[in-house]
């Protein structure tokens, strides 16, 4: 189920984005970016509609996925 990011408390949204960018295996290319830069990049993707917040009832977790991701299994 998609969660409108605008309806999430700003501090909570920042924490969700930080948890997302700190996950092991998340790749940002050859250039090393600071945590603040990574968070800003993901926030911009949410604001542009390129990424969405998704609640998985199956796993009881929130994730950030590409906007074109199929939500059938979430």
C-alpha cells in the first residue's frame, strides 16, 4: 500500500530515508556521498514522484521503491 510521503511527520520521514540509505548493499555509484546528500537525493525523488513510500502488510515494514514498482506483493 502506498503511503503519501506528505502525510508522514517530517522527522519520521527523515528517519525512514536515513534507514533506507544506510542499508547494506545500497549503491550510489562511483562517487561517495555524505548521509545528508543521500537523504536529500531520496527526498527529491519522493518529491518528484520518482519514488514512493510503501507499507508491506506481509512484512509489516515501510520501504522506499521506484514509483513504477508493481505493488501486488506489498
